[in-house]
C-alpha cells in the first residue's frame, strides 16, 4: 500500500549529474535527468516503442534520447524527435512527474500532478540559520518494507538494545512513552530524567554529569520522520521548557522512500545547535550516525524476512505509536482510492 499524492525523496541533488539516473519508487520505474539549464526532470523509465528503459539512453539538450532507436523525449514526457520520420504519433509520450528541489534533495510527486504543491514538502527549521550546522550522510538501501522503517522511527525504546553502545544505554531502558496523534502525524515522546548519558551524547554535550534528555520521535505521513534530542543538565528545567545555556539540541530528519514491497531507500541529515563551523565534527557526527543506522538496517532486514516467513506479530505497549501511524496511513490510502 502506498500513498500516491505525496512528495518522496528521489535523490540527493548531487547524485543527479549529466547522465540519466534510474530509480524505482512505489514500484514504478523512474528516470531522472537535468535539462540544459540544470533543472531536474523525471519521466517514466520506459520508451513506448520497445520498452527499453530510457535510463539506458543519454541526455541531449533539454531531453532524453532513447538508446535503441533515438526517440527524444522532453521534460514534459512528449516525444520531440524520431530519427528517420517526420510524423510523431500521439502515443509517442511517457508519463512525466512533478519534481522540486529542497534541502539539497530532489523530491518527486507520484500522484495527480495538479495536486503537487512544493509548499507541502517538509519544513526544516534552522537549516541555514546562523549558529546551527547541517550534516548529511549517504542514501541507504534497506531490505525491508518501508513501514518497518517508520515503525522503528516511532520507537524510542529500541535504542536501549539495538544501539546499546551508541544512542542508548541501561538508563534508557523501560521508560514509558507518551503518544500524540495529529491530523497527518504521530508523535511519541519521553523524558529520560537524571540520566547517565549514552556514549553518543556523553562525548558531545558541553557539560559534565547527569542529564535530562528528551526523545521526540515523530512520523509525518507517509514516511518522513523527525527525531529530536534535547539534552540538558539534570534538574535545569528542560522538561518545563527552560533551556539551560549548555542545552544540546539535534534534530534528525529521516526520509523514507518506498521502492517495492521488500525494499526502501533511506535519506537522512541532522541539524544541530553546536560546533556550527566545525567540519571535523560534522564528519564525525555523520560517521557515528552511519554506524548507528547500520545497526538498524541489520535488525530491520531480519524483521522483514522473519515476518514474511511467519506473518503476524505480537503488539507491545511500545507499538501504540506505530499502530496509530499505520491506521492513519491506511485511511489516507483508502481515501485516494488508487491502491
């Protein structure tokens, strides 16, 4: 099940160079390319003549030329040239998809073009704000259904076990969560009070001793997650909204693009309020997140394989948020009446 009328990440902007780029999104074959002025375009990756993928062709000016018989398709999907003949049949066209560039990412709209509003792309406060820094990692291919990934992104409890040597530790285990349900999102939070900080944070916060830490896990439909960590000296008032001068803030944006029923593609970056001009820290942060996310990928691929082999699952208290999100998304998909 997929929500079609939604923006999905198709690629990092830097991934799209002078050659066509093939992607599978919501089980549809897509080809991305840039026109002569550098603008991105996305087409159905299938020539209507003999169905050779257009991604096996080449970019010519503002269009994409098929590598079999040279048919040239513009960014609107219409054929503009067929070598050896003057008449272009009406059927000589492919589907074109709306695209937009934001946050250094190329986004694609998979549903009705008239509903594609770039203003609906997720907002990222502090992205280019003074005193804040951004680091990003490579897109990661995950061998699991995309909803196992979004379940994971609504589950603060797993850090105690999957990330026991990085994002979690014994002090993060067993702390209850609070779940909030909005119109298009689900939020799961908990405060870890007077906490012995997990290794990932202990080596970065600008204060010594125990801490109060907020875990804010939020999934916005269909598959975009914002994870916020607020880390402050214990007892300094952070849970009541008073932020100590040494409060550590990091927002992680986790953008999941479904590929097919067994695979998804994971794009991510972080925005932080410390070491804004420290390139070495950005690189270290990225490497630490890659290590942590690889731990998730091992677990999630095994979960997908295990549930595919033996369908059905036992729900725990920690699944309340993800179950709300699954029901919300199912309602939105049914409302589209597509698939």
